C-alpha cells in the first residue's frame, strides 16, 4: 500500500525533514608522498590521533585506498581541498576523493 495513505490510516504524517546526506573522504595511495606527510595530514586536517593516523596511512599504503572519515558535503569537499592544497605546497601527488555513503 502507498506509504502516505498507510501513514494517514495510522494517524501519522509523512516526515518532512531528513538527516543531511553524508559523504566519505577516501585517501588514495601513491608512490611518492612520504608516510610522514600522510600521517601529518591525518592528524592536522582530520584530527586523528597518531595511532589512528598511522593505521589509516598503512591501510591506504597496502590496499591502495582507504576511508578517512564521513562528513556532510561541505565538510567533505573542504577536507579534499585542504589535502590537495597541502600536497601541492609540499610538492606531493597525494590525492583524495569524495564518495556518497
Ligand atoms: N605509498 C607511500 C610510500 O610508500 C605512502 C603513502 C601512504 C602515500 C598513503 C599516500 O595516501 C597515501 N611512501
């Protein structure tokens, strides 16, 4: 049965608000960015502790990519820009991407 009709029958209204969509920031491996730089990025830009930062960096290094975190669109897009700006400044090819959850 149609959801709205069913809701009416039950005396409910269709919810008009929903949680904001979430996006994953995915870090990509490369052969040139130093491990230390990746760890620094994870600590400074993503507020990971050293242990988490090392774990994520090694996971990306071994598997080719890995999830750094899940954010709303604006935050995710800003993180990606910040990573690319820091990488560019330090002449590393480090890349990250956003994907919908
Ligand atoms: N593969 C790099 C190295 O061996 C380290 C690295 C890890 C680079 C994670 C990017 O997202 C990355 N120096």
